[in-house]
């Protein structure tokens, strides 16, 4: 019997020399001997099985998920979250759906046809650790049959999450079916109720809804028959493209959503009239500043104009917030309030209590300090353009903030 070197076996097995040396040290290669600093391996040795591959295969099998009605918009946000958590995703959609994906297996079914549903269930393998039904209200027939057939493919380590957009329904499926599942299979069935109104002028944060779905999969894994409500932090715009005046909580939720989406392709243009509430150390205001810095670090192009009188320069020289902004990637500018009031007072009127513009699409505006609410969001093109023209004129008065406060 002859021996071969680690290098020769590396070429023969198609794995690195370092990996083979580690296998020798772990005594997983039969007959391998070490001569000095060199490992020698019998030439007829069979490549050892890769335990890591077996573990990965086991984990994937345990975390297999079907999403029913995968062409629902929620799915676009949910699938990446599931993959990060290690789930293997498959999708079911209507036979008339045009949804396609190279990343996941798509199965099509006629929901109205019981035979088609039976056939699909018989073809499917056994699924574990989560079966998610998206938008059951889009399935007009055989809802319970669909859930029951696939529920029987699961075991007591599994859970079903129902996505309901008809929260007024008295006969909730998670209530009517959970007793059967709990007693006969042992799996859990819970639901998430979508509470966003059905309007065309609606912006919903689907990633927030998907986070709630993931919470149901993980945090509610040992419960059944429960439901949680999620509104996705929706924003409803009126016919003029403007939200109602928002209270503090909802206003900052909206800011978080918009700012977290800023990237290298984004341009944010902002004007601030230096109200006292901009200098508080309250968590919401502190978080607002952090969101600005994070967006700038991601490469977003941010221009910020601070409007105040020259007489306040000594007061603001040691301001912590301004120092933080000036040390960041944000382009910070100073505009003299008194000069603009003398030459173009209409600009100060347009700025009001300040706003943040995003590209040429969105205006996040503050309300006066005396108002009961905090601010509003506008996607009205005329209002956004008016604010942007004002911003460009203010820039003609602007000086580098660092040179002013040095």
C-alpha cells in the first residue's frame, strides 16, 4: 500500500490542504500518519463525510416554510428576513399569477378547485418550523381545507401564521381550527391582523409587518389561538398628497422610516430655524440626530442649513448637536436670519418652523411650537418644489457653519 501527500489528496478530493490537515488532526482520516512535519495518507483512503454539510441539511429541513399567496406585496419584504434566519422558502400562488422567482420554488394552484389543492398537498414534502399563509382574504374558497392539508404535513415543532386583513370577521380561522391542530397534531396556529385601511393613497411599512410576522414565528412558538394586530405604521395621504397633522409618536415613526431608506442615491435638503426643541436631549430628538448621521455614513448626500441671527453665534459655539453635525459627513451651513428677513422675508415664511426634504418627492415639515401636533408629511409636488426653490435661494446666503462657529 502506498501513501500520498496532503497536496495530492487536496487535488484528488477537491478540498483545501488546510482542511485535510485538520481532518488528520481530528483523527477522521483512517491510516493517516505524521512523519516529522508532514502528513502521509494511504492512497486508497475514502474521503470522510462532511459533518458540516449534514448539519446544514438538517437545519434547512427543520426550517422549511411555505408562503401561500406569495405574490402578495408582503412577501417581497418577508422572504429576505426568512432567509437570514436560515429558512428554506417555497411559495404557492394562484394559477393565474404572473409571480416568478429564481431564488425559490414556486407552485401554482387553483384555490377554487379542491382536487387541485389535494394534488398540491400530496406532492409537497413534509414541512417543519413554520407554515405561513399570506393574505387569506385573497383566497375565496377552501381556506380551511388548504390549511388542514398542509397542517397535516407538519409536526408538533411547527407553527402556522395566518395573515388576516379582515379583522372584523367574527369567525377567525385561528380560533376555529386551533383546537383540532392542538389536540391532533400538536402544532400552533396564530394570526396577525392587518389594521391599515384599504386606500390608494396609503404608505405602509411592510418591513414592520414582516418583523411582526417573524415575532409570531419565534416569540409565539409555544402558544396557539392568539392574534396580534399590526398597522405597519401606515401613513394616509389626503387628495392633496398630505398627511393629517401627526402627533409626536407617529411623526417620529415616519421620520425613522424615511431616513432609514436613505442611501447613496438619496439627496436630503433641510432648513432649520433653530427652535428650542431642536436642542433637547429627549430620546426622540437624540434618535433624530443619530438617523441623520447614519444616513450620511451610508453615503446619502445631506445639506443642512441652520438659520439664526449672528448675535447667537457665541451661544451656539459650544452646542453639542452642531458640533456633532459639523464633524460628520453632513454639509452644514449657516444663514443669517436677520439678513434674509431684510432682503427676502418670504423665504423665512416658507421655511416656517423648518423641514427636511428628500429628493424631489417628500417634505417632512415641523409645525409651530404652539401647535398640539408635531408635524406632517407631504408628497404634494407643488409644495415640495416650492420648498426646494426656497432652499436653493437660502443657499445663496449660506456660509460654512464651521467657519462661523470656529
